[in-house]
C-alpha cells in the first residue's frame, strides 16, 4: 500500500509541476521576452521527454531497483526545477524543463 501511495504522490508532483508551468507561461513570456513557439517548446519538451523516458526508466527500475531509480529521478526533477526557476533566457528554461520528467518512473 505504501508503494502505491508513493507512486501516486510522484504522479501528483509531476502533474502539479506541469500545471504550474502552464499557469506561469504568461509570466515566462513577459520576463524572458519569449515568442509563442519558444513557450510551446517548454511544454512540449517536458511531455516529449516524459513519454520517451517512461519505458526506459521502468526497465532500469526492474534491473537496478525501483527505490534507487525513484530517488535518482526525484533528484533530477528537483535539480531541473531549480534550474528552471533560475533561467535567464528561454533556451535555458526549455532545456531545464526537459530534464524534469525523469522523476516519473514508478
């Protein structure tokens, strides 16, 4: 039961982060002077990396261990979130956003 709760919480974190990014897009556009296509890449990079790493991370979790992969994923997710918050241009923000979805494997 605890494993299910942890997996659900990790999905909640990823979903909440995606919602926060979508709500913050107008502020990101004004602060970083970003055109609409660049803003789309912030959201799309997140989704693209999430879907491409999901199968790989599940396979790695079976081989290395779920707990270790989950901890690594949370560390990468936290680092990506920190880098996104410190981004000074749109390219840095979109590269940082693409590093965050690796916390999703459960």
